[in-house]
């Protein structure tokens, strides 16, 4: 069959030839299109270069045109706002039923689509929406308020205005969780702002490196500044100089870790009339410093040193022989290699005017030291925490000799002490105001109940019986006859001292029952002066008991309840710090809208 197609045959090879043949058949030249596009791009680039290097007439007239551009921009924004308002009115009318028929809506939609601007593609020419200037569109051309494109100058102005409009929003200052925990551990549950005095003190502490002297600040404010600076670990040799004043008779530095031996000598050189010295973490307090004090006329009546391990026994003995007769209060703690039994004997021999003695966590004192201390019959405040084991008879003799004059008795870590020691306290210590008998696993609940029953001593303001419990992993609930402070002892304690007690620590006394707590903190009872209570590791305590405690203790400011996992939703009154519990981080309750 013959081919009747008279169309001329073309030599088509591949996609490129077909496209070229198609364009040629429609009188379209691909080369002409490419040349035209390249020419427009080159003209646009040349125009941009000229605008950036040469002052064109348009640039010269920019100031005169600027007002017109701004007016055009405002008019465009006003038209846009008017259109939005009209659209909103129509939408409301449509929803209320007062709208036109669907044909009018279709006409409006058709009109909008007909007159809608078609955006130009890169390489094409367009008029700026604001200044109506002709420019070449690029991929970076910005859109105007009504959807049109902007030239380079108008785009820059729009970008600058947007940056000014986006002002940086300052985040509200909020106290970190760490500071909140720190305040809670300090017993601070602040309601509202701090006092003006406290705020000024903290402001001074914040600028401590820019201060040259404190002036005539009273000793109370100096003591508070020392506490804050020591807590922040910024007590340096330079900071120390701010506290050195000849007219001050006391000094309290709670963190001397950054001070050198020369700094300690400087304290006693610049303050020759010191009567009360309190230096904590004084690791660089050496023999030379104590010899410097001994070689001068010392007025020290109260001395407290912590971690002064570099002072030898010989230097201590020399100091007691020279200055011991003036001492009325001596507190030594965390001494590892010094202060043995012989040194304690020399102290007792030469310090007969001591009214207060505290020896805490010292490694070397033992039975002989207890025998020596038992001769200090003028003691009114005694605090002992020995690392060495001691005999029960020696401890009993100590209480028998010094007990009648004691107002404060603190015995920690005497594990061999049994009910006979409690009986000695009951019989001999009838002037006590503070009692600490902690970390003991020998005394029974009957012994504690007997101690507080019919005791002729006045109600105590401070009681610490923490850690008084039976320790045996095989018998977690304890023996049938309770060992340590249990229900009966706790009831007797509150019956004796409940009206006057201010601080009570019964942490880890886990044999106190739920019923004992419930009957003690019943609605009919009130403990008006109790400010601090520690019930940590009492797993039976729950929200009900905590709420009962808050009701019975109107003056309570601090409740410590670590490992009390049944405390989950207690309502904490305003101004009370609840430390511990499951939701301890948010345990500062809000009462009457004040946090």
C-alpha cells in the first residue's frame, strides 16, 4: 500500500533535534530565546552595578521621592486593612443570614481571580509595588504589603523596618531551682520580697570585688556578710582585709579554705583586742599562728577552730599554759592528729574557767579525756563527739560530776551508752535546756519514756534524738521490746516539753508508730513554739499527719521529711519550708494568692 503522506521527511535524531524541529516549524528560535534571556540578565547585572557605584538621577532625587514612597506604603497598608475589615463584615453578615445570593459571591470571586496579579519570574521586568520603579526580578526579590514585588532599595527599607519592629523580648527573670533548694535547706520560705536590709547586704556581697572598705558597719552586719561570702566561697585574702578593724572585738569566718598562714597572723595583728574568734575550715592555721597569739597579750575568751590539723600537741599545750586562764569557751572540731589525751589533760588543768566545751569528731581523745573533763565542774555547756570507744562507767561518772550545772548536753556517737546513762541524766541534769543524744542503738524505748516521765527539769527548747533505733537488717521492724526512741518515749517527750520545745529532731527513729504521731498531733493539741521539726525516714508519715502537724504547730517554719514517700500532696502553709517528700521542689504552697 502506497504511502500517501506528502509531508516532507525530516532527519530527526534524539530529543534535542525533535524540540528544535518543533520550534522551527512554529517560527520559534531557541537560540533567539537564549540570547534574549542572557541579554536581559546582563542588562540587569549592569544596572545593579551602576546603581551601587554611580549616583544616578534617581539616587539624587531619592530624598524628594522618599515622602511619596512612604505615603504610597501607608496607603497600601490602609487599603489592605480596609479590605480585611470589609471581608470580616461580609463574613459576619453571611453567618447571620444577611448576605447576598450565591451569584453575587461567584461574581466577586471571578472578579478577584481576573484582576489578581501574576507574579513575575526571575529575569523578567516588573514595577515596584511601592515606588513603581522598573527593575529586574531576581530570586531574592521581596513581596510588598499587597503581594507585589519590591525593588532593591524598597526591600532594604522594609527589612530595616522589620528588624526595628521585632524588639527583643526580655525573658522574665526567675530564680533557678538550685537557689530555691538552697533557700529551702536554709529554712527560708520567703513570702514576697526580702527586707530592705537583706537586699542591701546581698547587693554589697554581689559587688564585693569592687569595694575598698566596709566603713563603720556594725558587727551584726559584718557577721551576715561573712556568712554570705563564705557560702559563695569568695572569702579570699583581699576580701578578708575588709573585715579587719581594730575597733571590732569578734570575727567570724566560716570558710577559710583560701586563706594562707600569713592571713591568719594578719587577723591577730590588725585586731589586737579580739575576744571571740570563730574560724572554720582553717587548714592553714599552723603552729606559727598559735605561737604569734601566745607571744602577744591575748584577750581571747571564746575560741572556735575547725580543721586546724597542722597545730601540734606541744603548741596546744603551750597555748593552754599561757592563755588558758582567760578562756571561757573552747570549740574544737575535725582534728585528726592533734589534741590527744595528754593535751586534753593540760587543757583541763589550765582552763578552769571554761563554761562551754565542745570537742567534735576528734580522732585521739578517749577514756582518759573523759576522766579529765569530768573535773570541770563549772561547765554549763558540754558537747562531745569522740571517734574512740569509751567505757560506760567513765561516761556515767562524767554526767554525775558535771550534770548538775549543765544547761546544754550533747552526746553523739556513744554507742555503748545504755539506759543507765539516761537514768543518770534523769537524776543529775535538772537544769537542761538543750539535749542531744544521737546515733545510739542500745537504749530502749522504756529508758526514753522513763527519762521524760516525772523529770524535774524544765521543758526543753531543743531535743535531738536522731538515729536512736534498732539496727538489724534481719529484723527491720525491731524486736518485740522496742530499742531506740519508739512510741511511748515519743509520747512522754511531747508531754514533758511540748509547750516550750522549739526544735525537735527525731529523724531515723523509725519505730514510732502512726498512732503515736496521730495522737500527739491531734486537733485538740497545740505546740505554740515549735519552729523546726525533723521526721526524716519515718515511712509511716503521710499527708494526713503532715497536715495535722501544720495545724498543731502555728509557729512552724521548717519541716524536714526526707525519705517520707507517702507525703505527696500535703498543703503547706505560706512561710513554711517543707524539705523532702515526693514533690519537694514545689512544696512551697500558695496561700491566699501569695507564694
